[in-house]
C-alpha cells in the first residue's frame, strides 16, 4: 500500500476549544475505505529540546513538576516555540540559556519527535549541544526547576531500567549514548 | 531542592472539554513560590505499545495515517487501554494480536513513556515481545494500516538519522538495539 492509499482526507474541521498552550480541533475525515469518522486533535505550536553534554559526558537535566505527569520529572531542557514558524535552533539556544545558563558552540540536529502523533500535533525539534560555557539563567515566571548534571552512562542506565518517564529525554539520552559510544550503566 | 519543594498544588480543577479519546482540564495551581497560575491538561486514559522482535531481529511496524502528525508514520503496534486501570500487559497482548496477528511467548516490561508530560496525561506502557507465532489480524473499524517487518539494525539507523517521527517508536527501537547488542546501520 502506498502512503496515498493510507491517507485520511479532512472533510470539515472545527476549533472546539481554545487554551493558552494548545487548542482542540474536531475533524470529520474520510477514510481510505470510504467511511467517515471523527478525529479529535490537540493543536500545539511546537517545541524544542536539547541534550547538552559537558566535556566529561555529563548531561544537563532539570527536575520540575509536570501537570500531565502529576509529579516531578527529570528532563532535558525544553520549551515551546514563541510563535508558529520560529526557527527551532534559535528557540533551542534560547531555552538552553534561559533554563541552564549554558551557551553551546556546537549544535547537532537530531530531527523531530512527535510524543503522541495520533492525537497531538506538537512537533518537538531535538538538538544535541556541546562545547558549553556557562552564564546566568533567566526563568519564566511560572518555571520552578532544579538543574543537575548527571553522567550520560548513569542516565542511559536509568532509561533502560524504565526510571525516566519523559519520552523525549528517553530518546535523546539513548541517541547520545549510541552516538558517543557510551555504555549504559547496569 | 526536594521533590516536595517543586510540587504544584491543585486549588481547583474544571473539565472544560470532553471528547471521545481525551478530555481537557483547566486547573488553578499554587506554585512553590506562592504564585497561582493556570495549567491546561489533556486527560487520556492511557495506552500501551509493543516492540515485537522476530527470531532474526526484525521489528513488526505499521504504516498508518496519524491525525496529529497529519501524515503517514511508521510505528510499533500500540493502542489505548479499554478502560482506566486495565492491566497493561493484557492490553499489549490484545493490541499486538489484533494489529499484527502475532502472539508472543516472552514479554519484557520496558516501563512507562509520557510523550508530553507537561500537558498530556497519557501514560504509554511499553513492552518488548519475543518468540512470536502468527494468526489472524482483527482491526478496529477506523484502523487502516500496513504491517511490515524491518530489521532492527535498519530501523535503529533510521531513528539515529531522524527519519522516524514517532517518539515511542524511537525509544523502543533504541532500547531494543542496546538490549540486543544490535549496531544501528549507518
């Protein structure tokens, strides 16, 4: 089957709820088999995340309360785009600096991450950042977090043991471990 | 800072939208610094996903249209819980069988994945399945997909090159590669 034979065609679309961070769309779509069904989609303007590595292969991570998780998570720095179409690299550089004080000389594009592609339009652009220097942080008013440095091998071990709930952090840590040839701790 | 010093306390909570697959809650929360802010959260009853490996280290994947991505993705089998509190292993066994026809003798718990923990309550329980035998598929009415087998080394290479948009598939594939000692293709 080609991708065109799997495509759903939107027949109508209504913005049924509008919020601060996301909106909700209710769509009527035509399936490839001729049926029409309803699809509800959370519309989000997109975000960025950064796995920042120190010279000795430590990762900058943040402990922070997350409402969807309803608890404290350990995550790599991340943030929303300021507007649809914002350059993701600029946004990633801003978020890393604001949340950790770090400025990186070397940026590697790791591509895109969709956390729940069936229902959530949020595209998170993922970067690796190296050759760090440190200045001041500059948190948003509602951001309360603690920044820590954890060895990549330790963090990769935690991911493999299922101890890191955040998906983008799981992905970025395992990618960094494979790219840097770092063995996860048992 | 202890986790208790990072905790946000929900002061009030309103269900502001109800849909088929998820609802939206608007919360008023007290931050650790004494400020009160609004948090909008997408409430989802949870899901499961399975990285199923054949004897020769091929992965069962599905090509399927996804509304949040607005295109066709390549993903490991996944599905929603039938009800809150459903045993995730039973759900994973059902989804794997319905979508690929596979029954697995060996199941390994890979832990939890939150695709966007700031705004989405969806917890996806992740499993690895091995020792497969195959019977008939049994798709839901609105599921149109194509199942393929792709070598784990090939798929892990695609993840590292940023070619797999789905986050849970990125995570599961890299974990399987590391656990099975399979080197991603360049």
